[in-house]
């Protein structure tokens, strides 16, 4: 009986850890540094709060035609990163690799690794299965453009769902080592990301680079505001529900509160974190009028105990 109980308890706890992971979207991470000389390293910046045990994958494999990873080389790998505690937006982490199967991080732990080609390579960042990845960002330090296919260890297409200069970055001219110049280190996540990835593919962007020696990475001091993209408390997430989703224009978004604590306000933000409006009266029925453009919005629900949870809604 004890063994049976332990078995089901293990399954239950494992499922809770999986549920606690934060699902990231394109642009929720930015690459801020890259070294291929004197040891393979890169730095990444969180532009979204994350829950404990969130898994993020980093690979130097290219994205090939047919929407698959290039896997014909045994020298490339995947580093899976996670951390046992929640981390806030603005946290910067350096990952170092010994080879394609071994790596480490300044915060959190990794399994697997990568092996940058000194002639140029890429870092593709994603979550989910390799067969159906959700790309978060990408960095390329080889060639003058994203290729139409990946046929060797240097090439890569622009990963599905990413936009060059916005959620992906091409270093030009290409170099073995590079880092962001800390040009803008404070403000909204969207504003900071814009400065990190500005002028992708052209010279004069806010980066320094060379092909002789690696840089000290994670050298900026960040103060990033991510009021919308905060970690969702799983208990609160289950307390509030919204429907319909997707929502039609000039429609009403219904919010159901399953707790005894009343909702005091509902804030609606657009995809870049700009507050669109706040509702404090009819907090159980939010109106999106015809003047609101179609797209993704974030609805932040705040209760009388100042607890909050943010949910995504699609306006058609």
C-alpha cells in the first residue's frame, strides 16, 4: 500500500512541476553575448518572469527547409537549461559548453551542450519537442543573411515564428565573439529588446565584436519593467477563467471568479506591454470595442488582496 501511494504521489508531484513551467513566446528572451574563441559561451537575458523548473533549450543546429533541425552533424548539440526557483525579468545568465554533450550555467543547471564552429554559427532558443518547437529567439554570427536552408553546420533559415531585427538577430559583419554594448538597459522589455536587436544584418548595431578573443559576458546592469508578463501563480490561474477566447470585436470578455475574494480591477495591455485600459466597475464583463485592433492582448486580473494573475486573449 505504501509503495502504491508513493508511486501515485511521485506521479502527482511530477505533473505539478510540469504544470508550473512558464510557456514563453517569441521575444521573451534575448541573446546578449556570444564567444566562439577561448571556450564556447553565450549570454541570454530574460524578458519575461519565469516559474521554477521552466525548461528552455539552446542549440547550435540550424533550422532547415521543411521546418526541421539540421541533424546531419554529430558535432552540434542541445543544452537544456532550468532552475529550481522562479526568476524575474532582467536576469542575465551565461551558459558555457565543453562540447556538444556537456555544459554549465552561472544560474541554474544544464544538460547536454553545444560546439560552436569558429567559422560562424547560430544559437536557436526554443521550448517543446524538437519535432514541434516553439521558438523564442535566435542569434546568427555567420553569413550576411539567413539562408533558405541548412545544409551544413554553419547555415540556418530564420526559425519559424521569429522576425529578424525584432525577435531574432544577425550579427554583421560576422565575428567569432560579440556582445551587446549596454546601450539601453532600462525600460520596458520591448524597448530593451529593440535596442539589443536593432539594425540586425547591418553594420553599426549596438554591439562590439572581434575574431580573436572572447569577451566577458553578462556585463550590463539591467532594470527592466515587465508589468504584464509576470509569473502566473498556478492557484490564482485556476481561480479566474475567461471566455470566449478568441473574442470578436465589439464583444464582451466574461471573467469568472471562483474565489470569495472580489476582483477590484482588470487591466488590459497590448503585446508590447502598453496599458490599453483599466476596468474597475464591471470587472466580470470587459468590453473590447470596434476601435481596438485585432491581435493578442494580456488581461491582468487583480483581487482585493492585491493578488494578480495575467491571462492572454486573442481579439479577432
